[in-house]
C-alpha cells in the first residue's frame, strides 16, 4: 500500500455534496462544522485527544491530482466547473483542535472547521477517521497504563492491528496515552517511540534444546538478555534454563540476566513461583514480563493477586481497543452564513443524545487555583470570555436547577487554532512533550472520574447564552 | 502518512532474532512457518481468506533502505555483518497461500513460508497483520451479506475505521466477503469497487428548508436522486418532501426518485410507513435504504419484522468487526533443517488449543462428486496424495473412534504457490473474480455450517501419517 496523499480517502457523498454546493451557488458560503463524540469507550470517565499531528499532515497535503480528476470525470456525475475547482483547490479554512493528550468529554467541540462550505464539508471523513482512531487507542492505553500503576507497559499488537496504519499510528496513540514503548519498529523510526522485543518461541525451537537457545541469545545480546520461558514448561524447564544461562554464560562475562517473559498459562501463579526461583538464585534484578491477552481488567486482577510482574506486553486488546473498538466521533454543521452573518444550525433527532449544540463555539476548562484540579468544562459561544476574578455559576444543561458556583478558579481555553485561512499555524511538539502533557492533565481529574466502573460524570455545561440559543432553536424546529 | 514501503513494519524481535540467527550461523537453515488461526470471529462456522494480494505486494517490495540500516546501526545492537546482509537482502522463500475468498477453518495452514530461517522468520508481522485484518472484515461482511438475503449491502464505515488502511483495505475485504460496494472513494479508485453516496444531514441543513435541499439535489443529480429523510421528522417532513420533489421536480424532467435513506429512529416501523406513503404516491420503484448501527444481527431482526428495506448501509460494525474485532492468526515454526533434511517442530502448551501441528504440510478439501458440497478438509504431510477413486476414511484428531468413510468425492489442494524461491508466481485476479469465487465456495458449505448461532463444526482432520508424526512429537516433549 504505497500512496502519496490521502485526499481521496473520503466518503463519496462528500464529493457529490461538494459538486452540488458549487452547482447550487452555496459552496463559498461560510460554514462551521464541529467534531464531537457522544459516548466514552468502555464506559470510562473521559477520553484522550490524539491524532492532531496526522490531521495537520492531511490538511497540508490536500490536493487533487490529475488522476483523481480523471477518475471523477469518468463517473459522468460532475460538472467541468467542479473538476476545474478541484484542480486548483486550495484549502483556506480556519481550524481549531484540542491539543493532543487533552482529556475530553462527550458533547464538547474537539475540532472546529470554519470556512467555505464546500471545503469545510469535504474534510469530514479524514477529520473523523484520524481523530477517532488515535483517540480510541490513546484512551485505551491510558486505562491500561493506569491499571499497571507505574509498571512498564509495552504495546505489542501490530500483528493483530486492523491493518498497517492501525499498527503504526496505534503505537503512537498508545504512547501518548501512557504506554512506555512498542514492538512496532517503524513507529520508533517515525516517531522515536522506544521499541521492545527479544525473541519468539521460534527462536527457542530453532536450536536443539531450550538451554542452547537461551545461551545463543545471551552470547548475542549480553547486555539485553530477556528470554521467553514458556516454550516447553515454565517452571520445570524455562526458568531453570534462564537461571543456568545467567550463572554460566552471563555472570562469567560480568553481565546480568535482564529478564524473563511469560506468555501462557496462569500468569499470577507462574510469576510468583518464578520470582522465588530467581530470587533464590540471586537474580533479584531480573525482571518478569507478562504478555498473554492482557488489558486493564486482567492487569488489575493480576495486581490484586499480587502477581510478581514488572512489565506488561499488551497486544490485541490495546491495538484494537477490543472491548470497545469504536470511537464514535461525528462531524456536524453548526452554523452557516446567512445574509453575511453566521446563523446557527441544529440537528434534531428522536434520540435525545443525537441533538447537536448549535453555533460557532469555544471551550473552557476551569481549574482550582490552589489544587489545579479540573472543576468543570464550559462550552460557550465563540468570543465569550470568563472573568476569573468573580464567581461563576454553572448549571446542568437539562436539569437546570442543578447549579454549582465556582470560585477561586482559573480557566484555560482548550481549542487551539491550528490553521488560519488555510495556513498551518500548528506548533509541532515532540511525542514526549505530548505524552507528558497528557499524563499531567489526567492527573488534574478527580479520582472519581478516573474510576473504571461507574465513573463520576464530569461537568460539561453550556454558558447561559449558548443554552438560550439552543433552547430557541429546539423550540423553532419541533412541532 | 506517506510511505514508500512497509519493510520496517515489523515487531522488533524479528530483527533481534534475524541478527541472532545470522550471528549463530543458523540464518541460512531451511525453515518452514505456517500461519493458522484457532477461533472463528463471532463464533461463526467458517472464516474467509483475504489480503493475499497485499501480502504479495509487500513481499515483492521487501527491501531495507539506507535510512533503515542507519536507524538500526544507531541502536548499537547489531553487527555490521548483519547490516550488510540487510543492505543486499533479497527475498528467496517459497510461499503458499489459500486463494482469497476461500472459506477456511481453525487449525489449517492458510499461509506457508519455506526458506532461509532468517527470511521466513522476518516476514511474520506483515504476514499476520495483512491476512488477519482483511480476513476479519471479509468474514464479517459475508455474515452481513448473508443476513441481508440478496439485498444491497454498502460498506459505509470509513470514518470509524481503525485508521486509513483499515478504511481502504477494509472496503476491499468487505467487497470480497459479499458487500456490493462502499462509500470509500479511494477504494473505488484503487480496486474498482462501486461507490455509493449522496448526502449528509449537512446538505439538508445548508438550505433554508428540507424541500429546498431535496429540490437542489434533484436538480443536480436527476438520474441518481436518493435523499436523506430524517434531518427533521421522517414521516411528517422527510418523506412528504421527498414525494413532492419526485412529483414536482423529477417527473416533469422525465426522471424518477431513486430512493430515500433512513438513518435514525425505529427503522422497522419507519420503513413500513414510508413504503406505504411512497407506494400510494406511485413511487413503487423508489428504494428505501437504512443505515444506523447495523450488523448481521440487526439486519436479521429487521427482516424478521418484515421491514421494507432494499439496501443497507453498514458502518462501524462492519469496518471494525465490532462484535469480535480481532482475527487471531498466528505464525509458527513447523519444521527446520537438520543434517540436510527438514525436521518437524512442535510447540507444546498448557492450553491444549495452543499446541501446533508439526511439519511441512498440504491442505485438501473433499467435495461430493454429485452435489459439489464440501465434505471435509484434510491436512496432510507435504506431498501426500489422495486417490479419488477409492474410499477415504477420515477420523477425528482427538476422539479417534469418530470416523467417516468418504466416497464419491473429488479433492482440491487449497494452498497455491505464490512465490517460488522469491520469484512472484501469483496470478492476479480481479476483485470481481475473487468475490464470485468466494460466494461460490461459501455455497458449497452445508447450511448447518453457515448458521450464525452454534454452527456445525466442519471436519478438519489430519492424515494418518501427519497424526502419527504429531503424536510422536507430543510424547517426546512432554514429561
């Protein structure tokens, strides 16, 4: 799968609509679209934003090649005027997005695109697939890293990823969310994520016996010798052979056995037995890594059982977010130019949760001045400001009588402008900076929000002006 | 995500092992690896092979660039001899694979790679991610297409795919399994898969009212006018406006309304009501498309409720195989050169199902001569032949007393050679040929195997010689 850009990775209706907008003379009308999501994967208390750097790449490289235009011409659906428009297409929208690593909540604008309707509409598919995928994996990885309570988490899932980018960018997103590294080599090459990896069962099987295999590995990699001990029998063969190699091969060279890996069987039991055997052999510094169908639930159980594991290799359940494999972000029109002004738009639905919040908006997070704890998020009309020196009363958007008066706070605007009239003004950060920011921001959340089961619902309220606008439009469109 | 090849999409341990094999002088030993899987997603009765064409692309383009080698050199782990080996790397293995579209079962070799150990080992990650992903989606798509009983199934999931290749190649795999088309434009461009797509809610919201929006669309696309009717209210507004446009805009032009799409609410109820309204307006030829969180289970329920739906747009639950999002294919060493001959290898495990079937093997399918029904599959040692003119007794690999005598059959070898000593001999087929082959081969399966719930377990047996070999090795390695 070789390719030079992803402009044509788009739902076909984006193209039929684009041509239609142009034909109908509404293509250049200013429009505003919001990306937001309705539910948090795994019933969690928050999600993690990721994928913005790849969204920026896409928007910077947006162009229709001669091949693309020829393909579209052959559909016999589109006007020559439209094909000429595509040939000279130049992205000219304003774009805002949450910073990667930001904890985020349902109903919040997380990406906003404002510009000519034809353009702001067209980018929908790529905005969604990019942010949905990486946010899904970053969110899952953060849960797994929290379950591991500081122990090393290595992303091991490439072989079970939903194709190539899911492996490559999934490793990136997993790192942002809190994983410490990956087995995916190209992800280290592209993003500088630490790789992990020593041997498969086939290494052990290639040699005449397990001891010869471990010995060969120790001789090749005396400084990073971690051996897989479950090819034949963990306690009768694997661990004794690992100890023998530590004593007979590594120690004479002045080297230490770095670790063993368990990949099957009862990990809790085996790790405790193996730990004892290693300790009794004077190998207290030898780590135990485990890697068999792990996720945050299994890891938490292993910790509760006092399993002796120093590092977790997490595969398919992280790279596919197996227990909840869809991040359901949507991209909706919220305002469109009418008589030279932006007029808000709403989408009504039988499903209450599918009703959108209209208008061009901003998003603020309130933090406690003393503790830096995140107190609430507030969605406002664009341009509303918040006075940090006066109390601010927030209220529940449905049960309005539920009010909270916030005092002693400071606020941060969360949406950062990344394109200004098509010009990229995104400030690139290193993946380590993004990861540090993520972990720091997660630490500002109450522990009740961090809980895996039935987490507290974090406040995401609307400003009075935005709430009034939404109420008016709801009245107008329902009958 | 621009890239020129995927050689470095590999688990890091493939590289540490490759260097180790070379250092230890075993890199050029002949080795045989099998890909196989242990469980069928969604508890189904069979899976569908897909992804071979992309595996071929990968193997043909396998090469290490100067950048790759420099990156590896900087790890300070690998010998210069190894880096030089990579610089002049030339793939020289034999490779066999099932044809794309073939129904396949747990425990069968579906890809076999035979060649220098260092090479046959190295390709593991890409063999697995390629075949695992597309087989997952083709298998899911086949279930959904069967639930739809001949009605159109369009793959609509790009925005919820697990990144870009999952969208692009997922559309390909969905088509192989039985979907009729996709919304993913680049997949039509690359693979010729029919695209579908007309309008989003935003099209409706861009105009002053719903009727104006439908009218504008009908004027732009009089030959393919399918309108989305749930932006405000399906029965009070959407369907009446669609009918009005059919009468007032399309019919005066001599055109017909092609269809309406329902995307929310109670689809069974709404489709029946809408069908009546359309029929009464003389629009019996206007199709009804539905698209809201569909999968094989919901579609089957809609059919049972006699919903009036002609076409299904299936999104996130197809493109991620949401209910069972991992295809667990593995890649295991089954034989390695010893004293100039291939010696079989086995992997023992506490988990019975994780024990491998040793040896370089072939795979045959038995068909009934009269009905062409698939009777059983047989895994044999490589080179075993089956006499089609004599009865053949198969037996259960665990409960040996369970025997079946097959008569009046013919057999097909299922593994096709696609690389011969590194030279690609894969015969490329069009996607339509692959899809036709898939649907034809699925039709050879008993309906008890096709069932969604508790399907009959299709026979996959071992030949007597292979069973004997496996038994001997099991005895040898357990104590």
